[in-house]
C-alpha cells in the first residue's frame, strides 16, 4: 500500500511537470504570435500615420528614382499632354495655368535644374525627367514669382518622416495655384534623404506645395518625385535641427523659414 501511494505521488508529480511544460510551450507560442501581430500592427500604424501626416503635413493645395533613359513613360507617369485642371482659388491673383505640353513631343526642353533660395542660402535640385508635368508647372510658377518671399510652413521630425514643406504663399498649408494635375513618377517611389516631391490632398491633386526630404522617410508611393537635392541639404538639416515651434514632431519650424525665390534652368 505504501509503495502504491509513493508511485501515485510520483505519477501525480510527473503529470504536474508535464502540465507545466505544456503551459510554458503554449505561452511561448502565444507570445511569438503576439509579437508578430504587434509587429504587423506597428508597421501598419506607421504606414497609416505616415499617410495621415502626408495628407495633412504634406497634404497640399486642398488642405506631402531618377527615370531611365527609355522614352516610354514609366508606370505612374503622365502620358500625353499635361492636363492642368481648375481647382479652388489661386493664392496669387491672376496667375492662370501653365501652358499645356506633350511630354512625348516637346519642342523646347524642360528645365533640368532648380535653385531654391531658402533664408538666403541656395539649395540646388536636379529635376527629374520622369515628372515632366511637374517640372513644367514648377517652371511656370517660378517664372511668375509665385514662390517669392513665401514661407516653408511645416516641419516634421519623427523617425519615419523628416520633411520640410514649402510652396504655399498663404503659409497655412491650404493655399494653392488654382489648378491641379495628375500624379506622375510614383511607381515604386521611395523617399530617401534629398528627395523633392509634391505634396497633395489625395490622388491627382498636385498643385504648388512640395516637400524637401532631409532624412530617409517611410511613405507610400503616392507623392510625385520630381527632383533630388544635389547641394544645400545642410540648409534643410540645419532648420530641422532647431525643431518645431511647438516642441512636437510636427509643426511650424521654430526658426522662420523663407523661400526667397525659385529659379529653373
């Protein structure tokens, strides 16, 4: 009888250990699954937040890879004549719209460089041939003096979004040129440091606002890339280093930023 009781105690102890091991194994699996889900949620939230920031921070006029030598428009690029559609009121009276151009039949080459003078310092941009409608619009606005003495009204400093946004003469983030046009050069677009891209308020609502990427940023390929900063990136990083006026990751630059002029050549 005593031996039987001892065996029973051993059996109960063995089963107890087995249950503990099973629980530990189940906990490990559960924790791994939560880690994957949480990781997925974090990525999804980051993408959503990036999109929301761009729709607001880079959201342009209604509210944010160089092309190959192939002559065929790349996916995401505007094909045929550039169409500039009336949209809202222009922040500059009597501005009009850019002359229509057909990227496939240009008689006069579009500009290849732009110089943005910011707080008196030049920032040179190599313009992207994969965004001819945007380059044409930029040249039109620059020639009209649309950008002269305007403010760069928004700065973001988060780990995933590092941009300075300019191009709104009203300084509110809602001003535009009174016209809009389709996205282009967005297929597979990425936004590393030095990228210059159009802000928008949704698909195909490009106008005058653009953003300068001073640090690698994670954004969906929804924003027309039209240039790369070749000199003067330090001008933007210096502005970013000072931070925002509200101390948060999204706000107006604490140091007022003036876009003195934009010229193209």
